[in-house]
């Protein structure tokens, strides 16, 4: 437990400035690129417990995962320039079909690559590539979105554990994760939804521009999570924004637990305890960020939908 706690503290000290300080945005993208490479490798390693991929196949899968990450995140355009992810969505109509074609071409290019391997590779590309891209997209939309993401994931995980240990009596999915209970899952979701929704609704109250913390997390002076992003945040009454944010947060918290269970199911299926050993006390990167990837994908899809349905009045 001491090793796990120390690793967690070091991660926070390293990641908080990289994620939140605008000056470090390029470093953040570079860090996420390294994350994609390592996370894809961890999944390849997991699948290798049943059947190993060839070295060239491994490189191909990692490159396709990186290509998906870069294109979906809107980090670069076809001209090589950085682009707002809200404006880069049309490019996906080109890149995603092409990347899928390249992946299925492995069936012809590599003799030992079969249909089951294609499904595994597609899982890696989507799970890691799309998940990491979603994190970058949320960061590109503003610091408040990435803080909201991590808040939901951390609160859900922490309180599901604490409440489950104290009150858990009914096992949720014992064949996947024997220690998880319905009491813990429901309690974690309730606490995370209430706190994270309040954070999102009163964002400007917690981080007031002109203060040290406010200038870091809310330099542009947004009042709520949706302010200056959607007309909901600019013209809708506070109670209406509260309903929207409550529903979004509730869904995100549920997906946080689904993401954790998906990772557990994969590890149990392939007979491994952890995805890797890069984080002492935690395992691999995917062991630490499994639920965050799911929450990020859910939030990105929802916020894109909100932005399309209720475009910002003030840009």
C-alpha cells in the first residue's frame, strides 16, 4: 500500500502541471503520445500470453494506434498544423476508413495474422487510440474539461472502494471482479455525480480569475463547464445546466466502472494480474487509466453532441 500511495503522489506531482499549465501543452501531447505507445504495447503483451504477434505486426499495430490517436485528437491536420478538435471532425470521415483498411490488410500481408488477430488489433487501436485521443480533445477544449474528467474517474473509483469495503454485501460481477459490490458501485456513482456535477456547475465560483488557483484553472473566466462552449452555458438558467451536467456526470461515472470491469475481464481472460509493471504498486499504465479512457470517450462524444445541438453564442 505504501508503494502504491507513493507512486500515486509522484504521478500527481508530475501530471498535474503537465495537464493543467497551458505552457506545457506540447509536453502534454508528447506525454500522451508516449502513453499510446506504451499502452498499445501492454495490450499486445497481454494478447501474447495466448498467441504472440510477429515483431513487424507489433510495430504495425502500434503505428495504426498512433495514427488513430493523432487524427482523432486533431493534433495535426493533413497540412501538418495543429487544429481545434471541434473543427477536425470531418477529417475522420477519411482517416478512420483508411486506417481500418490498413489494419485488415494485415490479413494478407502477414501469414500468421488471422481473423481473431484482426479483432485483437482493432480492440487495441480503438481502446487505446480513441481513448487517448479523447483525453487530448478534452484538454484542448479547456483545463476545466480535463479536471472534470479526472475528478469523475477518481471520485468514482475511490468512493466505490471505500463504500464497498464498509457496506458491500451484494457482489456485482464476482466472475470478473470478486471484490466489487453493488453497494460500492452505487455509492461511488452517487458521490462522484454529486461532487463532480457541483464542480462543473459552479466552476467559476471555485476558480475565480485573479486568484492564483483561478488563473491556473480558469484564466478565461468561465462560470460553468458549459460557459463559452455551448449556448446552454451562456443563456440557459442554472437549474437547466444543472440537470444536463447531472445526467452527463451520472453517465460518465457509470462508464468509469464499466471501463474498470472491462479491463478486469480482459486480464482475467488472458490470465494476467496486471497489464504491466511500469508503475510500482499500480501495475501498467492501463491498470491506472482504464476507467479514464472510457470516461474520456463518453464525455467527448457527449460534449461534441452538445456543441453541435447548442453551439456557443460567444466564441
